[in-house]
């Protein structure tokens, strides 16, 4: 059920928010690194390539170090070696959120190179459910903002992403698109397809 998956995703957001408050960037967020425990607790695993950013900075200068991670889960700026940034984790969270919602990969490609080229060129899979279920436009807007190509167009904090998702789940207007009476009436009667 989508609502349960979104609740699990919000726990992941809370974990990454905690890390970001300490200037730690995970860098390898993907479904395989999110585990659900016996009692439905959520664990974010594999902090092996995480980095502590300089104190009071949200990013560092470009690095010549080897790019490590999973080809389908890189932020564009990482592949372009622009800089290491907390908002890169937000991009990865957006990819995970898209997969949670659609039940299919957010980045298409026949091999690793094509996946990375698609990310660099801003070519993402359309936000369509595997079984053709309707995806609410507000939820699509949240995913699109989280996976915006430009750092400045993304959510600036994980808390902003989580807050919008919580508002969506509570049938409240989200912050990134205007809400109108008709949308509120439809949400009231039909919910958010949860």
C-alpha cells in the first residue's frame, strides 16, 4: 500500500535530516540501502562512502577522487564533478521516492554508462506507475522538485521534502504548486490515491 511505503520513506528522510544536521552526506541512497526491521523499524544502511563536510558548509569544492556508488543513483552534479553537496542526497531521495511511488526505476538505461549519461543529460523515466495506477499531481510535483536538475531548484533541505510529503499525506496543499478549491474538493472526496 502506498501510504505505508510513504511512511517508511519519511523515516528515511528523518534519518538523513539527522545526518545533514551534522554535515554528513550519505552519497549512496538507494532502495537496497534501506532496510525494514522485524518490528517495522527503518534502517538506512551502508554509510561506507559518506562524507563529513567542513563545519558550517553545505558543500565542498569539486574533487578528483573516484566516483563511487550505484550508476542509477548519482546526482548530476556528482557525475559532473562539480561539488559535494547535501542537496545531492535530496536528489537521491527523490529517485527513491519515485521508485516507491511508481514501483519501477527512476533512471532508465540498458547499462551503467547509459544510466549515468541519462542522469547527466537530465533524462529521467516518466513518473508512471508500473500497473498504470493514477499518481496524484501533487505527489508528482514533490518528486519533480526533489529530482530537479539544478541544485537551486531542488528542495534545499530534507525537512522541506518531508514536510511537503506529510502535507500531501494529510490532504493539505503542498508548497510547490498552487492549490485551488477544486483540487481540495477532489482530495477530500477521493483522497490522494493512497
